[in-house]
């Protein structure tokens, strides 16, 4: 069975979206710096929320963005069980906890995709892709379609 996941990237980095360079440089919730990884979401709306929380300044908010629809066989996805996460998993959960899980997965090469709980919406899932996995090239990437985020998403207050 095929699943669809979503990636939003800046238009400037669209050509290298499959390389995992952003995570390799800065790391993320699930991977330490030095590990190439591509962060995606199970829903386009969750991918938009991820942009909102990771683009705090006006300059980061106004850049041109593109979206990718990625299709992959569900059998290629390893899932991190909720019971592996600390009680009260949230944006405040220390990165060291989740990075240990993601780094071990990247090194193991068990699967090209890892399904993880979203810290923003814990009942929804994000998906981390390992571009170094031998089966990574089997994932189907569609488009580099422009996406414009509604400016009201950036408003704070009434």
C-alpha cells in the first residue's frame, strides 16, 4: 500500500531538497547535526504548521516556498511507537531524547523512512527520510509546486 507524505521547502533549496542538507547542517528534533535527513509530514496542513514554528522572523516567513508530494510504500516505513516517547511528549521534550532515537535509526539503515509523533500535534505523524538508504531512490517525488502561505497565519493577537 502506498502512503503520501509532504515536504515544504524554500524555493531556493528546492533543487537539493532530496539531499537532507538542512538537517545535516543544523539537526532537528529527531536527528543530530551531521546526519542527512529530510523532514516531512503526513498531512500538508501539518507541514505548514512545521514551517510556522520554524520560521519565527518576518524574513523567513516571506521567502518563496514549494511543496513536494512524496509517495512511498508503507512497508518502507518504520514507526516509532508512542510508548518509546517520554510521558508528556511536547515541544518542550529535550531534543537529546528524540535525537537518540533518530540517530540510531539513520545509522542502522533499517528503512528509508521513519514515522514519528509530531511535537506540535502529537496525534499526527511526521516522517523522516534517510537519503543515504539504499531504497531511498524508490520514493516517488512529485512536483516542486509553489505554495503560498496565508499571511493571517503569521498574525499574533486578536
